[in-house]
């Protein structure tokens, strides 16, 4: 059984929505913003040793993957999902 944090990470890494290719409506934009705020609050009030992973898309459409590892208090920025997967698979060996 996955925790909420693991489920959110899974959705970010595994699911690609066709809606991301469409121009968001104001309501969809508002829902997205509210979701981001709720996730942020959840992270603030939840203590976990699991790494936090999120994506950012630049104005030119380039997606970057950001990781915060609370165990090592380390931040990483990677440029592909594959790099994130490799990092997740090898992080315990470091």
C-alpha cells in the first residue's frame, strides 16, 4: 500500500495527461493552483524521510525535475525522468 506522498510521486512520474497539451481554462487553472497549495501544506505538516520530487516547466517548454532529499538535506535538479529513476534506484548506495 502506498502512502499519499508515494502516490503523488507515482502520478508525477508515471502518468502523462493529454490535458497538459491543452490550454487550461480559468477553472482548471484555479483547481491546479489549489491542488499545489494543498500539496505544499501537506508537505509542510508531514514529516517524512522520503524524497520530494516535483517538476517545473520553463517558458520554452523544457521540463526539469527537482528533488529534495530530507535524509541528506540535499537538493538536485535533473533534466529527465530517467535520471530521476536512476537517482532513486541508487540513492541508498551513497
